[in-house]
C-alpha cells in the first residue's frame, strides 16, 4: 500500500516538471519575438528619420552612331627613318636641327674627305693620260710622218742600188784576180743589208699610211672606260660622305655633333615626313569589323579643339593583342602645314569615329555613374515622383568608353537622372536630395531641384 502511494506521488511530480518546462519555453520564445519586433521598429524608425542623401545627377542620353564607335588613338608619321653613317669617319660639319623642315637632297652632315680627294685627283690625271693616248691612236699618222717614211724608203732604194753596183764591180775584179774573194763576200753582204733596209722602210711607210690597228684603238678605249669607272667610284664615295635628307620632312632628333667620330652605321639624325600622318587605334574585337580598309573615319584631337579631320582606314593589323583582345587599326589623313609648322604632331592623342555602319543602340552616361563594387555594374536612377525622391538600382552592360562617358545598355530611358556623385553608399529605395544636375559632358549647370 505504501509502495503504490509512493509511485503515484512520483508521477505527479514528473507531470508537474514537464508542464513547467513547456511553459518556460513558450515564454522565452515570446520574449525573443518581442525583442526582434522592437529592434525592427527601432531600425525602421531610425531609417525613416535619416535625412535624404545629398547627390549630384546627370541626364541619360541616347548614344549616337558615331559616338558609339569612337576610339582612342595615337599619331605617328607614315614615314620616319633614322639616317646612319655609310662610312666610318669624322663629322666636319653638322647641319641637322631638330624641329626644322628640310627638303629632299638637303645636306644634314658632312664627313671628312681629304684622302678621297687626293685619290680622286690622281685618278683624274691618269684618265687624262689614257684619253690622250686614245686620241693619238684615233687620229692616225700625221702627213709629216708619212712624208718622212717616203723619204726613208727613197734613201733605202738608193742605198740598195749603190750596194748592188759595188757587188757587181767586186765580182769583176775578183774574176780578173785584181781583188781577193773575201771582198766579193763583203760586197754581197752589204747589198743584202741594203735590200733588207729598203723592205723595212717600205713596211714602215705602209703602217704609217694604214694607221694604228683597230684592236689597239679598242684596247685604249677600254683603258679609258676602266679609269672612268674608278673616278665614278671615288666620286660616289665622296657623295656618301655627305648625309642628305632622302625626302621632304622634319628633323625630329639629332644623334651626333661636329667633331664626333662615327662608326659604320652610327645614327646621324632622325627624319620624319609629316605631310600624311597615321593614327593607330586599338579597336575591340567585337567592333573591329567597323574598320575595314577604305572606311571613312572622323578624327579629332584634344590638342586641337573644334577641329575635325577626315581620314581613311589604311589597314587593320591581323595580329591582335592577346590580353586586351584589340586590333590596331591604321587611319591615314592629310596634315596641313602652316608657316612651316605641321598642324598634327606625332604623339598627339586622338579620338576616332568610324562612319558608314548602322547606329549602335544604347545610352551614354558619365563614367562616375557606374557603381562597380558588386557582382554586376549598376547605376542609380532617381525617381523624382516620390516625395522625397528615392533611387533604384539598374543593372547595365558597358559597351565602350567615350572620353569621360561610357556607352551602356540596360533598362534606362533618355532624360532619366542618374547619380554621379554620392552613389558610393546608396541603397535601393534610399531617399535622396538632388543638389546639382550636370550636363552629360561633365560641365555643371544649376539644379532645378535645389
């Protein structure tokens, strides 16, 4: 009996403990929910009481076709050359001046030529001697020489006749025994010598009448030609010692000075032709199709405000930048020269717009309107219909940069106000106060909502 009574008491105590625990759990959850509700109300009240963020805005504009295809380029001369020394020699006169215009053939530097000039004088003297020999051969024998030859022949004939007569007389004396036989042999020798002398003089006379052989004259002509070639080589060597401008242009850099020793190939001056300039612009791969050879391009320069130049696409480099995914497009345009000064200078920054393609779709906003911190690029659009005005985030896709502005695509409308200052800490739905509205070109104008 007592055991049964004890068990009943234990069951009652266990039931009571379970009930207390359930009551405590429900009470604790209720308190947590109440605390969370109070915090939310406090946060909402604080946010509602926060003053509107002060922001600067700009208007969304429709992208124009030419503007949507505008790229940054650099200027260089179509033709530029570093002139090198063709010989190893000392500079005796340096005429190049950086920035000065020069004409084709104008001397830029002169090198020492003393030894060449001496060799040239020697060669010219030898040429004169060879020409005189040739002239003598071509002129043939003079009349006086022929007359002299004839006289020698006549004298030889007379001598031969006399020797023949003496031989005949000696034979008669030997036959009578009045002279020894040796006298006859001597007389015969003298007669034969006289005969040979006559033949020799007659042959000489024939040569004088005929003149020099054609082969001898041709040989003399060749000797003259060889010496003329030697002189031409020396003259060319002398000319090579004068470094001249190969074309009209401007000296852009000096590399030496008077008195300096130049080795073979050492730079003397840099010359550039600036009548036609080349603008090189890296174009993204998704837009390079707009710049085929022959396409018209409008080029402007930051250093020449208000001026526009038309050019043509000359070539597109088929080898692109593997990192930037761009391809160099070369545009050539005429460069006006005013008072010996080119209008477009090498190294200027240019902006190129290609024409002839369809207008691109999109909007233009200032670069400062982009919020880049999150996973997507955003702009904050001001909804002025709300009181106070609030902002909403619009995701955009950036197509290209146009100076201080960017071409974007997204759920925008022309004329909408986007935040360009104060957008770093904005949140969607946050109240704002527009303190200034700027033109889309970056120039400020008074705000209508101040």
